[in-house]
C-alpha cells in the first residue's frame, strides 16, 4: 500500500523568530505538513542596510520561483501582509495565506515607502485565500481598508500550556518583576527602569529581571547604574525558551511597555504562568487586559503611573490572586496552542483540497 506524500508548505518569513517557529511547528505537529522556508537575509537596522534589503526584496521573486520549481509546494504562507505577503501573492502558488503581524503592517508610519507598502498590501489582501489576524486589534486596520473579512481568521497561534504551567513560586515578600521583550527602543525599557527607581526612592524592595538582547543593552545597563538600582536589576541576555516558564513562575509581575502591539505571545505566557500583567494602555493590550480587573494598563511613557500601579497591585494581593486565576482560565479557553494550531492546520488542508478541486474543474 502506497503512503500518501506529505503536503508541502512554502513559508516566507523570518524562520528564526519565536512566533514563526511556533507557527511552523504547529503545522508539522497537527497538520503533518512539510515546511520549506525562504527569508530575506539582509537586516534593516540602518539606512544603508534597509536599502540593501529593498534590493534583495526586488530580486526575491526569482529566488522564490526557483524554490517553487524545485519543491512544488501545495500552499504558500507569509509573515506580514506587505513584503512577504506580496511575494506570496505574485508567486503563482495557490492557495495563499498571509498573516498581519501587528496592529498594522504599514510601519513605520513616517516611512518614505509607506505609499508603496499600501499598494502591495492591498494587492496581497486581494490575492490571499486566507488572512490571519492573530487578535481582534488587527481587524481594525483591515476593515478600514475594505478587506473582505470573510477571508479573515481571527485566532491566535496560542501557547503551549504544558510548558507554561499553572505554578506559582514567586516570593510574597517583595516585588519580583520580569520583562521578556527584546531590548529595542519600541519596548521602552527605560520607562520600566525609571519606575523601579521611583519605587527604590520610596523604600520598596524589588528584583527586576530583563530577559533578552538588543541594541539598547549597553544604554540600559548604564541607566540602571546611573539610577543606582543595578544591584536589583538582572540582565540575562538571550535565554533558552525552555528556561522562560520557570522565570515567569518565580516572578509575581510581568511588565511590558511597548508603544505599539499586535498580539503578544509573551503576554499569554505570563497570563498562563500566574504572573500578573502590567502593560501599556494600547489597543493590542486592551483586547486581553481590563484595568484592575485582570491586570493593569499604563499610559505610554508614564514611569510614575507604572510605579504607582505596581505598588497598588503588590499591596492588593487578594485581588491579584483572583486576577491570575482568571487569566489562566482565559488562556486555557482562548490561547491553547494545541487547540488553535489544529484549527489552523485543518483550515490549510481544506484550502489545499478546495484549490485542487477547482483547478481540476478549470482544466
């Protein structure tokens, strides 16, 4: 008896990113897919590197076409509705699934390339058979640009609830806070350090751990020394993802102060691990956190408010304990990786089968 060959998916996107790895691993595990990847190699940290990346993008279709000819994928999926989404749309492969990664992929908002990005995003939306919105906040910009919402699947990839267990090993005696966002300007770690300086001035004991790496690491280390809180701040650098659950369980607060947000897996991980969330008051967080109900929302850049709300939550332990139990239940019901990725994988198989049926009809 001949075994059925695995269905192949070509993934366009940064395959090293944690979100991408979750997506691809879920498709392998729950859809038995074979994944082929392609990504832009040039980083975009400087003006010159952005120029080189644009040149690479312009030649990207030829490279993608070579991969398609070699592997004959059954489907193509893409991170972002602009760069990779556009390449997917003009690749010639059907069906196509594209994923919006943030509140809008038209970023940065003052980019000279914004008019071009709008054009290629519109084209990608038109050609896509399925559009992923990892959370409700992403649908707002889609509706504003008249996307066919029947093609949109509003569902997060979820997190592994077996890894991020419902355990609590944090000290009840002091504030132990964890930050897991990369050390980049948009995550405003400087505001977090300033808030903890305010707490130190009030005589509040704490331990702050910043996980991850990024170009601001030297500046943030210097700021911690300048504020004279360096002995209570731990910069771990990059860690294995397997180490993260224990760090969350040893912390009683999760803090994230980004200026913009789509759907944060880091937030779900904290909510699953009995780690109380304090995050910025922006649409991407408002979808999941209600102020002083299951977390706290902080005005962007307001270190004093962050310090005040941290102290309020720490002193109201009974409220906090109720909130973290509520958060665990919410994640179990809405962001279970096994449940959500099975839905996504099944949807892909459905799209592939429909596409093949239609192609036979046309032929």
